[in-house]
């Protein structure tokens, strides 16, 4: 059974989130959480929060054991993009984009 958790419009660019998600995809949940805890990037906390949410959904809604869960899918899509103007030389302006992402974590029960 697949259980999903979403984190919408988190303040991390999707490209940076995908680097973290590629590391934990396919791992058991407890291994992934220990890896995320010691990652040097501060964005790993946001991903860890989404993983904890998926585990809580599986445990409370479907009575699955957290120790038997594996991260089946983990991906990040584009969220809202804030556009700001940055002044440049000769009265011109550049667009500065502050990207946000939608993170999806799918856990499923490990088959023995």
C-alpha cells in the first residue's frame, strides 16, 4: 500500500531539493532519516519533515508499522515563483526569481 505526503510551496528551489531526494529514494525510512539528520545542507530538514509526515500518515491512517516502510518515490516539482526586480546599471532592471517547490514523498510497506 502506498501512502503519500506533500509539502507545498517550501522555500527551496526544486533543483536543490532533487539533489537531496535522489539520495534517499529507495531507502528504508529509518536509514533515510539518519542520513538526512547528518546532511550538511539545511534544506534536509524540510525533506525530513515531509518524510516524517508520510510515516505518520501510514501509521495513523493505515495501521502500518514505521519500521517496515520504504521510500518508494520522492520527487520535487515547481511551486510558486516570486519575481522581484533588481536594479541594474543605466536605469534597467533584472528579474530575480525566488523559486519554491512542491515535495512529494511516497512510502510503501516493505515486502518480506
